């Protein structure tokens, strides 16, 4: 059993929880994810780690269906039945020069620890974060501390630049010439970023397809990268964004739309942008 | 004079059982078991024991059944096998003990498997023998057949044993892989309860390789055993495999067996119900998937590139599947899965058998121009699994091209104090093969830890 050490509403429909999991926290690195199960009848949902310290793992989730709704109804001091991790390969952190982070919707959360690690490794960090509206936006303050330059976008223009994060990226990519772009968000956003940076800048995307075990056992999270079947959980979750078959990924994420009446899958967690 | 035929055993009627997930075989009642036990010739040199990968003293336990000493029967089995309820159900006895049975030369062999199952099921309150504990600590990775076997053997020798399981429930393939109608989960739970009574500690949600590395475990434990299994599904590499409606057998079975997706009114995990399902492959995993799909209401066809004689699944399971109305299409190889977003059909090619290949089976070869299409809305790929690569990838242990851990004849890996057995070393095989190797590893670990103690003195 894993105790919820902190719960906070971050933005519209968006919650943060710190889970007491010292053993996992000791091992966690930026870019990795966890899988949780609330109770005996629950499904296993993957969430990318949004922060960690010595004792806790921070997760951020958007209420999109039954499981996330149930999670949002839990309080500080309640317990999760299962909390597994750290899973997946960590981000490759080294001195690249300048790195542009693009976080859309819930993707703002998992890109934060990557930014922090890159900053510590002496990179110039440019962050573009975006959400539907100012009410959906969070962690501006945290990004101010790690980014040399921060661009905020909202779809409705209620805060920062009006428009998608991908458009903001397009506007300055030729001026800034970053050495690396890292994108996390809904697949349609990551695809748009990949299209813009193609044959210009190396781009990494963190994928979050439908998953069960998270350790390479079921193959449900398979994605096509460079024409090859790869498992997001064990080969990823990060891949070269220019080599991912985005249409296939978006199609697979629709798999359980019909069943969502009684169980909405985690895949929509990133879909606020 | 022994009866020529086996004592018949009751089964759920096919028409009934395709509507539920309850066990197909209902097992022997006490009188029936005794009647079957009477058929055993009690050979002086029992070949059946040689045929058993864990060398159960078969005549001994059968004699106890004959004498109505059912508790003694299960104790006799547990001298060498700590999972009798599992083995009595899923072992391929027809290729092992029963194949060697002298009675089988002329008549039907003694139904050893069903007698083992009877003895195990009869056991009510599970008793643990007295164990003299030592303070040496052993880490076991994986709670499947190999891990449970090695854990039990070492616990019985007095070791302080901890099992690390990556999933949220224990049993490995017995839990997530083999369906309820073939191996009820309460049987698996009973076997695990016994392992706990031996003093073994079980830790869930612990993904070794990520949470702790093998090297870290060797610092904290006197020895480490790896039985992480064959948790890596193979795909065919044909067009359309990423379409919605294509499952690996692993995913399909995990959703139902581990996550209870068949009971969607109570459990949150979904599964796609289809009307026409094609299962690719003809091993036990393929037949299990086909029978699950049938129970979820589909019309199911198993396609296999070789012929019926080469089907790797147990004969009993193929027979059960046929009774349940599952179709079998032999000498058929899928070459393309058709559909825009969802599966709409499978394009197959007709095969013929040629010369023998390296496995001693006739090599299947495509017949040119014989392509045909089968309409379907779901495809389950069950062409095999490889060892899960996570441990090989996260340690400096020697491993093969398929991430199989390399072990010597004592199941020792290239790292001192680290042993491995089961599918992680061999690729997918049987429960009992994994158990036999795990027993060998337990003996080697015992010897290693004892010698290490001597060296230190």
C-alpha cells in the first residue's frame, strides 16, 4: 500500500499527488514512469514521473474518465494498492548546448524534471509550455526557475501567446537554433512538433500509449519506429520523434473508445491541448 | 489384472462451459481415484518416475490413494514437488510419466496426472513440516513455477527466502497466462499459501532491473535466483500487425486472467469482444487464447502453418477446444492483416510440408498463388514468447542474442552467486521443465552458500 502524502489541485481538472514510495524515489530518474492501481478492481495506468525527492514520487493527472476520476476523489492520507516503478528508460541527460522543451497540456508535468536535469548539466534551457486556457495551465513558477527563456501559449489567448505550442516553436526555431527539442504532450501535438523540426533539429518525444504491465510483457504499447515494432514501456518511452509512425499511434489510442463508457483509458490524460 | 481403460473423469459439457470460465475437468471423486489407483502395477523399477522432470515417487503416492491415505499421498508428492495442484492440471503427462507407464504399452496408462490433482485437491488444511532455520538470505526473482519451486526447496532447507514479483499478484504465468478454466486461481493461491507457510516472504510490484539491480541484490543476499520467465511476446513482422483488433496472446490473456477484463461490470480493464477471431499459432498459449475468445462469445479459428501432427499444444487441450466448436485451419500462414483502422480480415497463404528442418519437423513451404482471405475482426498472435530482456539489459550478466541468460549445468549464471532457470534461460517451455531446472538450481545454491560459509571461516 502506498500513501498519498500530498494532494493539490493544480489547474482545471488537473491534480498533483505526492506518493510515499521511498524505494522507487531512490531510483527514479527524469523521463521514467510509474504504473498505479487504485484498488483490487482497478486498471493499471501509467503516468510519467513529474518530480521526485528522497521519499516521494510526484504524479500529475487529468481527470478524463473513471480511473482518474476515482483517483481525484482520494485524499491526502489515503492509500493506493499498487505503485510500480521506476519504469522505462531515463532521458539521456548530457551537455547538448541549448535544449528546447515543448510541453503541451498534461505534458507540462513530465517535461519539468527533464528540464531540471538538463539545466543541472549546464544546458541552456528554453521552455514552451501550453494549455487550453489560463485555467488549464500550471507550473509557470517552477519553469521560471529552470528555464533561461519561457514561452507560454494558450489556445484561447487567455495567457501568453495565443495558439498552439507548435506554432510558438515554429516562430523561433530558426532564430534560436537549439541543439535538441524534447516534446511531451498529446500525440497530435508531438507530431506537429516533429513536422516542424524535421531535417532541422533532433527531436525526442515521450510516448504514452495504452499499456498494461509496463515491463515488456504484453506488447500492448507497441509503436512503429523506423518501420520496426518497438515497445514504449521497455524500449522507450522516449523515441526519435522523426521516426515514429504518428498516425498508427493515434489510431491505436482510439482502440477502446467504445468501451470507455465503463472504463476510460489513460491515453486521454494528455489530451487537453 | 488391471483394467484396460482409465477410470472416466467428469467434465463440464462443452455447450455449458463455453458460457463460463469455470474449470472444464471436474476431477475424480475419492472412490473414482481409488479405482484408478488400483490400476497401478506398482512396478519395482518405476519408469514413470524417470519420466517425471521432478522425479515424483509416483507408485508411492498412488499406493496411498489406493489405501485411502490421501494426506499421506499429497505428502509423498510434496517430497519433490511443491505445486501438485498446478502440475496435476497443466503438465503434459502424456509426454512424461504417463508415456513411460508400463500399462500404457498395451492398454491406457494410469491417469497419473488426474491422481496427482486429486491428492492435492483433497488436502484441506495445509501443514508445513518443521524446518530448522538458518540465517542465510536468498532472493528469488519471479513468482512463477521456477521461482516458487526454488523458493520452496530452499525454505525447506532452512533459508530465509524473499520472492520479488514484478506484477501485483503472485504466480507468474500460472496467474496471468493460464486461464481459470484450465487452472483455477484458487488452486494457484492454495499453492502460494503453502509456500508462505514455509516462511517464504513475497514482495509484489518489484520490477528487478529497475527497482533493484541484480548486482544490488547480490550485496544484500547470500545468493540470487532468477526465474523471470518468457515475458516478451513475438510478433510476425507482417503488414497490419499494429491495427486495432490485433492482440499478442500475452496481452489478451493478461487482460482476462490478471485484470479480469471478462468481468467488465466490476473490473475497470477493458477487452475488445469480437465476433470472428483468428488465432495464429497452435501451442498451449494459442489454444488458451482461442478458448478464452470462444467464452467471450466469438467464432474462433486457429490457423497454423504446419499440420495437425506438429501442433505443440497438449492433445487434451486440442480435444477440448474442438469440442467447444473452435475451428482449426492447418497448413495456413497469415501474410498480411487487412483493414484501414480496425482488423477486417487476414490474408493467408496455403502451405505444404517439405523436408525435415533443424527441429526434426517437416518444413512448411508456401504454395505459390494460393493466397486467400479470411474475414475476421480480431487477430490474436500466439507464435511464442522470448525471455524478458529487462534483467539482461540492466546487469552485466552473460546472455544470448535473445536475452536468454546463459547458465552452466548447475544453472549458475556468469555472476557469482546468481542462478537462473525456467523460460528466462530457455525461452518458452513447460511449467514442469522450469520446475525441474529450478530444483537443480536450489541444490546448487545450497551447496554454494554452504561452501561460501566454509571459506569465510
